[in-house]
């Protein structure tokens, strides 16, 4: 008798998303055959009533899957991604409607996981983060400028009182 092994791995763990597309890379290794791969996604858009933060499509390693054909783009979706999964690095991207929200403002939250059915699982883990601290540099600069502005305002107010 032959048994298929099933493993699930969380890709986004109740995380906010800001910019479209939201991206995550996962390293996946298995031995033998890949029988099935399913990607489950549960989103909590910022403004679902007007579609802001709702998903338009999922892209896995360049293969596009329309969100509306796979569930509710503003709630829960299930995608059969068997044809897109490869051994090694896999890139998951989802595109969503930013609407009128400015850059850097949270568009929603997401919980998503991947389930694989394979002969033998070797590893499935998040790929190392790309960009490091440099991806936060604009926010660091804005924060420093805001603190400096508040300090300057305090000095001016103090000088006006005397």
C-alpha cells in the first residue's frame, strides 16, 4: 500500500499588507512526485464594501490565478497551484485593489498557507528576507524628520514664551 504525505506551511500568518503586489518566497524540497498543491488565502481588506484591499489575482512563479474564480476576493479563496510549484525557491505574489489609500498605508491583513501532497517531504521553509533594513529606510527618514520637526517647534514655542 502506498501513502501520500501531506504537509501544510503558513506563508502569511495574520500579517498586514501594504503595497501591491504583496510578495513572499518559500523554499520547497520534496522527493518523488508532487501530486497536488493547494494555496488557501483568507484576507481582511481595509474597506471590503468598496473593494479596497480585495485581491484581484494570485501569481505563483509567474502563473496567474484570478481571485474571483477561486472564491471571494474580499474573504476566502482556494487555488490549485500544482502546475506552478517547483522544487527550490517559489515566489507567491498577490495583487489587490489599493484604491485611494496612499503608499505605506495598510490595505488589509492576510492569513495564507500552502498544502502539498508528495511522496516524501524534505523541507518547506520561508526564504531569507530580501532587502533587509534598507526596505524601511524611507520610514526611518520620515520618523527622524518628524522628531526633528517636533524638537524645532518646541524650541520656537519656548523662545516665544520668553
